[in-house]
């Protein structure tokens, strides 16, 4: 069976490339989806790319991933730093989740250095901008392969 990965993006990431390029780069979310698709083709896997500004919808998408996808790459945006609901959803789905951020959250404001996702993720990639997405695909495919 072909490996399938859900790439889930949280609030405001739909604005990428339109504002604050000095922090988040000039790449749009559509550009990132193309990067991910090219990487998925090279790896021979399937991806579904999604974005929501709503915490409950992100929870619903995580629940729906169970039995459909083999793993999740999650850039939860600002909900990373606030959402016990997302942390509980990740714990409940029994799927490997790689936490991803464009920026290095550990080198930014103190409130961004706390992640509710990190304790329930298999690992974290941050600080590499859009290039972090294909890196995260490599990481999750390798993690899933080693678990099999
Ligand atoms: O570095 C990341 O990927 C973040 O998840 C991005 C979030 C931020 O709250 C996290 O602390 C780190 C913010 C995404 C907002 O993206 C924007 C893009 C363009 C203009 C404004 C916001």
C-alpha cells in the first residue's frame, strides 16, 4: 500500500508570501504545496495538503486522518503555543506526527518557545523556512519505514 501523509497547516499560514516576508519568507502556501508534491513524487508517496484557521477544524482533520493516512506533518501556527485540544487530538489518533515550523520558534519570543505539540510529536523541524516541508516528508517516511 502507498504511504499517505497528511500535511496540515494552521491559522494565518494562508497569508504566507503576502505579508511579513522578513519573518516567514516570500514563498506562498501554494508554492509550498508544489514543493511537497514534488518531494512526494520523488519518494513515491501520496500527500494531502490542507490549511485551516479554525482550531476545531484542525482537531476534526486530525481525527479523520486515522485509518486514512500513515502520518501527519503539522504546522499548527499559533495554536502550537496554546492548544491543549490539538495536543489531546494528536495523542488520541495513534499516528506519528512531525511538528513543523518555518521559523526557529526557540529563537523567537518566549511565548513561542512553548509548544503543546512537541511532547506528543515524534520530532520537530523548525527554522528552515519552506525547505522544512520536504525535510519533514523525508523524516516521517524514514520514521514510518523504521517502525514497520
Ligand atoms: O514558524 C512557523 O511556522 C509558525 O508556526 C508560524 C505561525 C507562528 O504563530 C508560530 O509561532 C510559528 C504564524 C503563521 C503566520 O503566518 C503569517 C504569514 C504571513 C503574514 C502573517 C502571518
